[in-house]
C-alpha cells in the first residue's frame, strides 16, 4: 500500500531521528525530533520525557561509542511509524533485535514504545532473525 503525504512525512521524521540522533547517539539533536510533551514507554530510559531520552543517549554514547542501529524495515500507518532494527553495541556483539513504535503529533515524535530481544550466542544468527 502506498503511503500518503502524512505517512511519508512521519516516516521521514523517524528516519531522520535514526540518522541524526540514534546512530550517532547525539542528545543535542533530540529537540528537533521529539515533542516537549514526549511520552516514553520504554523501560530503558529511566527518566520520562525528552530529558530522559537525552540522559539515556549520553549514557549509551559513553558505554557503547561504536554502537550501530541497522534498520531492517520500517512502516508508516497514519500517525504511527514502526521500525525494526538490529543494534550492535560493539563490533563482535550479537546484538539486540528491536522494534520501536513511534506516534507522531504536530510534526514531532510524541510517544514511543519498544520491544527489545537480546540475541544470544546459542541462538540462530541475526540473519535468521532479520
């Protein structure tokens, strides 16, 4: 199904977040993408809102400066964008399989949910999961 103009815009916003914030772990760019009233449903961010996301990004950049967020697929459905990706925290890391769900309002990301699965050494490799 083809995306309408709103879905294309929402998808571009979220892909911009991955390019400018998540891949470089750059907390200084958060305000360009995230609403001041941002609702965080992820347990990974200890504090709510934009400040919680910024603190998480700063922590992640210190702990895993070579992390990679390899997007496998993404979908837009109205005001929601879903992204499935593989996070590798260091070069030999089997990584994490992640699905993020973002709700967009007023051209900013207003809400976020995630599902994270650690890929174990004994499991099928990332190619089988993705």
